[in-house]
C-alpha cells in the first residue's frame, strides 16, 4: 500500500512528490505522457522564480523529477482508469494492475482547447501560444491575432496590448460572449481590432509565423492575414473526468479545493491547473503541490495513528 | 503613481514582482530588512523545486531579485509606516515620503516567535530550526528536542519522528495545549518523550549543537541535556500590524484571502506567510506571489479602463 499516489507529473505533481517523499511518505507518481505536462512543450520559461536567465520547460521538468526521485519518489508511466474508495483508503485502477493507497493527490492538469488547424501544433512555442501571461512579453512591438470571444480571449487580448503593437481579435460570431464590461474595455482600446464572423483555418510559418488564413463563415471567402503571433483562447479542458463522480467540481469541471488544497473527499487533494481558480502558472502549480503534499502528510499521519490505536485496543 | 507597491521582498513579494513587472505594471518593492525574508537566513534549501542539489537561501533570494529587476521592478529598502485609502488607490506612507499607488500586494511575512535564549540566534540554520518540514530531513537518526506545547509543537514533533531517533518535547506547563487527538497520538508514539514544567534557558554549541540547559520552572533546578537539534514551535508573529485596521484578519492575525489572493479590500492582495492558511514554504509563497500578481494586473487594467472611460465622457 502506498502512502500517496500522485496523478500527473507536471509542476504541481512533481512538486508535491518532492514534499511527500522528503516527508517520508511512500510516494508513487503516475504520468500518462512525458514528464512536465504543459511545461514539457515550452521552449523558454522566463517567469519561474529562481532562474533569472530563464530555462527551457523540459530542463525544468527534468530538474523537478530528479529532485523528487532523489528523495525517494517513484515516477512511472501509465494511465489511471478509475479511482475507487477502499475502506479508509483508495484503489487506483491501472491498465494491468490495481494499486492501494492511503491518499491521492490529483495533479492531472488541464489542456488548452486547440483550434485543430494546420500549422497550429508545429508552431507551439514559436509563435502559437495559449497563455498571454507566459508569452506576451515575447511580442513587444509585434502584431498578434487572438482567436476566441469569451472572457479569457478579451481579457488576455487587453493584456497583450501592453506588449503588442496591435491585437486583432478574430471571432466566429458577430458579437462577443465576454461580459459587457470587458467588451467595452476592448472596444475602447485603440490597439484592439476585431474581425467578425471569421475563423482561422491555417497558420503558415517559415521558421517564424508568416500569416494566418482567415475564412469568413458567412461568405466562405478566404484571405491571408500577415501576423507575428497567434494566441488561442477557446477554453480549457480540465483532465478531471476520472474524478467527476467522486469529487465536487466547479462549473468549469475544475476540482473544488480550500486554501489547503483539500477536496470534498478526505484523503484526496488537488493542485495545479486541475483545481478551481488556478493561476495556471508553473510556480503557482508548484506552490499548490507543496501545499497539497503538506496536507496529505498530515492526513496520512493521522490515519496511521488511528489505525495503531485500534490495533492496541483490539 | 505606481501601478503596484509590494510590501516585503521575501519569496512571495519577489515572485509577485517578477509577474507584475513582466506584466508591465510599474512596480515598487519595499523591504525593511535584507532581501529574501526568512530565506535569507537559511543555509540550505533542499525543497524549492528546480534545484535538485539544493541551494543556499541567500543565493535563491538574489536570483529572485535579479529576475524581478530584469523585468523592471524597483526594489528599495525602507519601512512602511501606514497605508491609507486615496480615492480609487492608496497612499503608502514611508519615513520621509508618501507614495501613491493603484494597488498593493502585502508580502510582509511572519516571524517565528523566538525563545530569546543565549545560543539561539547564532545556531539558526546549524541546529536550531523553526520548521520541521524544511529541516527535519537533516536530523535522520539524531536526537532532537522540541520547545512548545500547542498544536504546532505536537504535530511537528510527530512529523520529526519520521527522521529523528528520539523527539523530546519540552513544555513549560504540566500538560499540553494541543488538541486531545494530537496529544494522544504523541503519547502513543514510542519515539516521543516529554519533559514537563521545563524551559530551555540556553543552547550550547561548538560548531554543532552540544546540549541545551533545561530549567525546571517549579524547582528552579538546572541541568544539561545532550541533543543534536532544537526545534522551536512557540508561535508565529505575522507582520500584519500595518493592515489590521484596513483588512480582515483571521484569529491568528493573518490576512484573509480567497483562492485568487484577494483580500477584503479591492486593490489590496496578500501572499505568502502573512496570509491565512499559508503552507509556509518557499515555493508555496512564490506561487501565491504569482497568483496575487495576476489578480493585481487584472485589477489595475480594469481601473485604468474605467478612468479612460470617464475621461472620454467628461
């Protein structure tokens, strides 16, 4: 039986593993893809504190994992199929085995929803971005295009005007879904332009992004639009299907937590992008991970003491 | 007028400054002591993710500050005397000047309460500790003494049994203040011993800690007690006096926040050890700082848009 199983080896999960393993919890981390989560696909991380010259996402992910393993955490590849309650603990169902654990730390992250157009995937990190806070700084004095029409698209579009020369918001409808006050702010901002009834059908690059191909959904007309960067804010898909029948989720399917990262089920903790109201930054996820780990250690300590007590009385 | 003034240059404040300055907020950080806060006094930080071999507290603090300054944050030494509301913004009163700002990020930290006995201060980081999560790992197979009798002392004492050979809890009274269930857990733990009605009056070292001098408060008797490490859990003093009439605090005088690090006053944010329910770790403070910064940027953006709107209509 493990003391804790951490699902996901992004910054949140690996930071949690550093803390649980250093705190002597028998710790297993299960990751379905490459270690690092979204960070693994980021060329330059400039805003993780402690690295004034920045570092690459894969380098940082490797350092996190090395640190967790140094303290005894085991990191494995695999897919969790199901989580079941089992007395005071839980059973984590994998492809070919079932694992027992006293506690679970959910760190499954969320994936930005993609446009799924040609040229999108290969330009992630070199002109296509899903995070203005992360990448806006790289587009000082440049022209960028934003896909989306909800709160995130408009809010991040306004944020991007701090850096970019122009921000063009492309939306498939003829009005925004964003709240009125945000809309007004965007309309009042001289750097922001709108293209309505339009979608991006292709991102064309040649080392750097050259242009996007825009399609008017009403007329079907296609045209080239020269641009330096493409920011896509069409939602996030939290990886929380696994726990939707077990834990309380918010209206965005994110796991509800308190300030100590405890979920609605004692013994299950959540951290990083899969939890409600996350800041979606590497360092905030790592911070969450440490907090969740400390809560898990307290929980496991209490549970072991309770069991010892029962054994004595029995 | 500043966009944001950050009070405190520990991990929370400097991380916030990296984010606000990179987000183009005109940012001032005010610190009354050396940069780094509690971290500045820590010889080896093993659990800040990204540094598998650990690093010294001062090194990490310097890296944080360099990164914030690289993006344009200004870090100054000084003491904030008072914070006043000023229309939509705030006035931060310093010794010799008054500064205007649109927003404030509180990152003033908390100080562990000290015993104030000879030998305590000079052995911090080399045998005297106020944090079991941080330093317990360094005492594997050793004998440690814990000062205190509240929840923290007992909980951390139990945690230390993961590493230490024996944990002796020294308490000035003849019973613990800790909750009953924690007390029972400590009494049931074979590694934990108690010395009642006793205080530590001196910590004697010679490179490493040699022994403490214990005084029975009822008989006045003094005796030497050989030990490897001294953990002191007699409370924390949050540095929140400055805001106690302005913000809602919890029962421990910590600043109440939501998951986005917003306080009870719009435009004031809080992060790190001065906020309620903090995990009191370097990475959790840094994570909080990023979260507070992102909330501050949204707030300042909204405020500027509102003002621009008023100007247009006027």
